[in-house]
């Protein structure tokens, strides 16, 4: 298991490339649209299904956000180090 708080230069570069890949963004968009569509077509009586789909949207958005955050960490650290002197 890779420690995302202590990536090597190569791992960080790979993650940055992955996050910048339009295909990954397309996958996230597809999943979110799929979950929202399923939610919209479900009946209110299927509250368990609707809640599950809502959690799937939140989880997918959270994963995308976390990947972007981890990928940006090196840039933020470099900026902070440059700002300090």
C-alpha cells in the first residue's frame, strides 16, 4: 500500500498525470450522471435505493476531490517553501 502522505517523486508525478487525464474526469462524470439518472427514475418508495445512489454520488465526488488534493500537495509545498525564502 502506498502512503499518500509521503509519495516519491515518481509516484507524485504519476498521480498528477492521472488527475490531469481527461479520461479519468470523463469516468467520474459518467458515474455521477449514471447515479443521478438512476436516482431520478427511482420512485420515492425506494428510499433505500435513492439514499444509496446519493451516497454513491457523494463518494465519487469525494474520491475525485481527494485525488486532486493529494496531487496538488507537492505544488502547494513548493509554493510555501518558495514563499518562505
